[in-house]
């Protein structure tokens, strides 16, 4: 009887290397190249997002500037409307004073030394909201008649009170005062009530015409007259 003994052991066989050093290096290089490409693409996208963000920010700043400009223009328009009446009143007062000054320069009166102190006093004491449209003086200043316009009836007594501060007006007095709207004559109390009634309306404040006369008889003297138009 024979017996066979197998002395072959597989572990003693030479194994073949699956990955060589060159293959590993190539794989590693490929991975690095792929990572570099991904990083470059990510950087490109990030740069694009930054550019878009800058563009949006610029557009937002432009829109904010436009809004600020529109608000400023709107504020100016509203301001102009509110100042319209005040500017018109100031212009009327300036024109009134300028016309008096022009009369003095032109020497329209035969006796400028006699009348100029009165006209200067009239111009100096005009309060805000009142302006003269005409006046009448006799040769000696005994008769004084003032015509004008006012935004409020109470401005006329204020004007009369301020005129008494002038040296040329010392001893002079006014006995008659007539106030009227442009189309009809009314009393001072009625004029005040009419202004209050119209005060809440959006239209420009109405003015009131007044005629202020001294206590002297107007038939005593020959008057020198000047109408401011």
C-alpha cells in the first residue's frame, strides 16, 4: 500500500502586486488634479457671487439716492407752498416802502421838507402784515388820511400806536377808521369775524382794506395827495 504526501504549500507562491508605486503616484496626481479643478470652479463661482453682490449693492445705493432726491424735492415743494403767502406779503411791504422812497427821490411834492418826515415815519412804523396803498396830507400836516391793506384787523391799531412814537406825529390823532373787504365796506369787528371764517379754507388769507382819518376837517386845507398803485 502506497501513500502520497503533498508537500506543496500555496503560501510559498510568489504573489503579484496589484498596485505598483507608479500606479499609486498616478492615482494620487489624478486626485490632486481633480481637487484643483474643483477648487478653481468653486473660486470662480464665489467670484461671480461677489460680483453679483456688488452689483446689487450698487443698484440699492442708486435707488436710495433717488428716494432721497425725491423726498428733498417734495419737501421743497411743500415748503414753497407754505411760504407763498409770506413771500407775497413781504414783497408788498417792500414795494410800499420803495414807492415812498421813490416819491422822495423824484421830489414830486412842492414842499419835500414838509412832507418827507411824515412819509419816513409812515414807512418806519409799518408792522408785518400791513402795507400802505395811499395817503393824503395837507400843507401843515393837520389832516392825515392813510389808506392801506392788512391781513388782520388788529394790525391797524398796532400801526396807529407805533406811529405815536414818531416825533413828527406827536399831538396828532385819528378819529375815523373804516375797514372793508375789497368788494364791500364792513366794520372792524365784522372784518375780524370774516377773516376767522375764511382762515380754515385752503385759499390764501384774504386782506382787508382800511381808511384811517385824522380828527381834523378835510375841507380846511388844500391837500397834497399821492396814490401808491
